[in-house]
C-alpha cells in the first residue's frame, strides 16, 4: 500500500512539472512578440518604410504620400522646392480633421521633375524630405511644371515673359554755352535675356564729341545723318546698361 502511494505521488509531481514548463515557455514566447506602444511610434518615425494600406501597426494607418511644392520665378529661372511627407492617421480616427494626423518626411524618396511633358531632372529627398530644382527657360512662353514622387503628383503653369528693354526719355543737360551731355539708362523689364537697338537723333547744329558706355553696349555714329545707333547686348532680367555722351555745337 505504501509503495502504491509513493508511485501516485511521483506521477502527480511529474504532471505538475510538465505543466509548469509549458506555461513558462508560453509566457516567454508572448513576451518576445510584444511591442509596446512607444516602440511602435519610434519605428514609424524612424524608418518611415510602411506601405500604404498596412493595417498591422497597432496605432496608425498610412493614408498616402503628400507633396508640398513652392515655385518661384526670377528672370528666366524657375526654382521648385519640393517637400515629400507620408500622412498617418490613428486607427480609431472618426472625423475629417487633420489635427489628429501625423506627417513624417520621406527620406531618400525619388522625386522627378517634368517640364512640358519631358523629364528634365530627378533627385532624392534629404533628411527633411526636401528636393530642390532650378530650371532655366531658354525662351518666353508658358511652361508646364510637373512633380512626381511615389503616388503623388503636382502641376503648375509658369509664364515667362520676353525681353523688354526700355529707357526713359531725359532732356539734355547743359555743360556750357556750346556743350551738352546726356545719359541713357536701359533696363530689361522682361524675364528673358535679350538685345535691342536704339537710334538717337542729334540736332543738326551739334555733333557728337565724347562717349562713355557700359561693356554690354556698342554704338555707331553716322556723321551724315547725325545719328547714334546704340545696341544693347545680352541684357539679363532686371539689369541695366548705360551710355553717356556729349554733343558740341558746330562751328
């Protein structure tokens, strides 16, 4: 009888030991597969590699890529600054407000620039999700700027005006009884670099006696017609060129 009781006790102890080991292994496995809420947020913010539509994350859903684009025109140069972000919303999101969303920059994201339907450049975004392009227009007209990045798109029309070189009319300035001087200042109010010719008629009682000019100006003086032909060459947007001359009374 004593032997039977000892056998039963050993069996019970063996069963209890087995159950204890199984429970311990289950607890360890569960602990290895658990990521707390703060860890998950750091993974999203740090890697930003979660595909659209991924619902495996406990906190956020990826909604879509978003582009923020700023276009500036200075003369014939078009500068396009692109910011690429991924938008996340909480899984329990219930309303239309963006206040609950989180935007994270897309790092090393390919960005493609198209002008009038043709690709003219590509770059990878930096650590701020930014890529910057500068496009130089060779002629006046309307340019259609497009940006593609992932599934996001941006488009805008930019107008470039032709060269518009002008000069205000100024009266002669008297130096002496027989000598006058005059200054012509030419300015390009257009966006494309350009050239233009101007004719200056001198009173028949006077003749050209001296000239000072900018390096991008050339001139010819016709003694028979008493005219100065001024050529303004390759004047860029918003730049100026000058010619100063003196005329002296004949005889």
